[in-house]
C-alpha cells in the first residue's frame, strides 16, 4: 500500500514528490503517462521562474533537474496512465491504470494539469511557441512595445487583452462574433482601453510568417473579405480543457466537488471535499497556471498529505 500516490509528473507533481519523500513518507509513487516535466517542457524559453536566470533556458532543460532531485529522496516514478482514482468505504484509494492493474494508496495528490484549446486555423500548430502562444503571463513580455493579436471573446481573452495592453503598444482583439461572453465590467474596460482595437465578426483563417516566427494573421470578415493584421505575436484564448478524467467515477459522477468549469474545488491547503485527496497545479480552481504556482501547490498538498497519513 502506498502512503501517497501522485498522479501527474509536471511541476506540481514533481514538487509534491520532493516534499512527500523528503518529509518522511516512505512509499510514494508518481504516476506519469509520458516524460515527467509537464506542459512547460513544450516551451522554448522560461524566464519568469524566480532564480532561473540562464538565457534561453528551454522548458525541457529547466525541468530535467526536478526529477533527479526527487529521486534522490526516494520518489518512485511509474510511467503509467491512470484511468481513474476511486475510494473504498474504509477510505483507501484505488489507482486504476490503463493496463488494467491497480495500486492502493492512503492518500492521493492529483496533479494532471490542463491544456488550452486550439482554435484550429492554419499555421496555429506550426507557429505554436514561435509567435503563437496561449499564455500572456508567460510570453507577453517578449512583445514589449510591439503589437499583438488576441483571439477569443470570453473572460480569459478579454482579461489577457487588458494585461497585454499594458505591455504592448497595441492589441487587436479578434472575435468571431459581435457580442462577447466575458463579464460586462470586463467588456467595458476593454472598450475603454485606447490601445485595444476590436476586430469583431472576424474568423481567424491563417497565421503566416517565416523562419524567424510570425509575421501576422489573416481573418475573414462578415462581408467575405479578408483582413491582414501584421503582428509578431498571436495569443489564442478559446477555452481550456482541465485534465480531470481520472476523477470521473463509473457512474459518471466526480470523486470530489468540482467547479462548473471542471476544475477541482480546493481550500487553501489544497484539500478537496474528500479526506486524503488533494489537488494541485493547473487543474485546481482559480489556478494562475504558472510553474511557480503549480510548484507551490504541490508543496502545500504534500505537507497536508504527510499530516493526513501521520494522523492515521
Ligand atoms: P502540467 O504541467 O500540465 O503537468 C501535468 C502532467 O500530468 C503531465 O505531465 C501529464 O502528462 C500528466 N498526466 C495527465 N493526465 C495523466 C494521467 N491520466 N495519468 C498519468 N499522467 C497524467 N508557466 C510559467 O510559469 N512560465 C512560462 O514561461 C510558461 N510557459 C508556458 C509555455 C507553454 C507552451 C505552455 C503550454 C505552458 C507554459 N506555462 C508557463 C504554464 C505551465 O507550464 C503550467 O502552469 C504548469 O506546467 C502546470 O503544472 P502542473 O503540474 O499543474 O500541470
Ligand atoms: P470561453 O468562455 O469558452 O470563451 C471562449 C471564446 O473563444 C468564446 O468567445 C468563443 O467564441 C471563442 N472561440 C472558441 N472556439 C473558437 C475558435 N475555434 N475560433 C475562434 N474563436 C473561438 O473560455 P474562457 O474565456 O477561457 O473562459 C472559460 C470559463 O472560465 C468561462 O466560464 C469564464 O467565465 C470563466 N473565467 C472566468 C474568469 C473570471 O471570472 N475572472 C476569468 C477567466 C475565465 P463564441 O463566443 O462565439 O463561442
């Protein structure tokens, strides 16, 4: 029986692994379906993690020592996809894996992250990470004093457009309809921001560029004509998928309480509504979706898991 099962090996899971093992739990396994490191390994550069000051530090190079450090303290890593976490009446958790095998654990920290949706226009995948981004906090600074485009009409797109408008000279907010989904107050703030131009009833067709990255985006307008907007950066905010599948039970319900957007509800200790079950990182409610925050969550959850296991 595991003292703690950690599901997901991104920044939250690896930090939870470091803190649980170094904090005295003997038998901890981190289940990761791919290579440990998480989403940030897709990034060509990270420059907002405190202390990580190396120039052009790729996400892959940044994350490599995290795993090494955990293993020094005894974290076991199993390369498995977890299909479901369930809980018996006696409070013991069962970890169901895609090969049909199961493990049992006294506590579980779920850190399966999230993934921004793609809009599906031409060039989006080709230029992802080279001018197309889904994270203004991560990449906005690279476009300081430049013009950028933002795609989407929900709260995220409008809030991120406001964030980018403080850094960039101009933000083109491209939305496929005339009305926005965002909160009225946010819409008003966007409309009152001088350097945000609304490009409405505009469907993104293609991001174009060359070896150096993005040169611009072409959108199709309502009258059938095309408009070309020359920008080096395109930010896509068309929704987000939370990787919450492991919490779905056989009857379709979730193991613990969730928000209406599919994020796990947690308190400040990363405790879910179920004793012994913790959630950390991008998949928990109101997550800032930053490596430093996911790591912090992982540490908090681990300390709580240690206390929970000790209490039994
Ligand atoms: P994730 O990193 O998403 O890790 C979750 C892990 O769980 C993954 O490894 C996944 O394979 C695994 N997993 C999922 N489901 C299962 C399952 N069923 N079984 C087993 N394993 C599973 N943040 C910054 O702070 N600065 C940046 O500059 C920055 N740049 C970014 C650039 C890009 C391109 C992207 C995509 C994100 C960027 N971010 C950045 C955001 C940052 O990567 C995330 O906030 C952070 O990785 C979240 O960590 P996490 O551990 O919660 O989840
Ligand atoms: P969202 O509300 O689903 O909005 C996604 C936006 O992207 C929509 O405007 C949609 O257009 C557009 N879109 C979707 N697919 C597209 C495509 N292929 N091409 C072009 N545009 C596309 O997503 P979100 O903004 O990430 O918000 C998710 C949830 O979190 C929402 O419920 C939101 O209220 C909440 N949230 C709240 C806050 C806050 O309260 N401060 C902050 C952020 C998010 P259509 O409108 O035409 O469908």
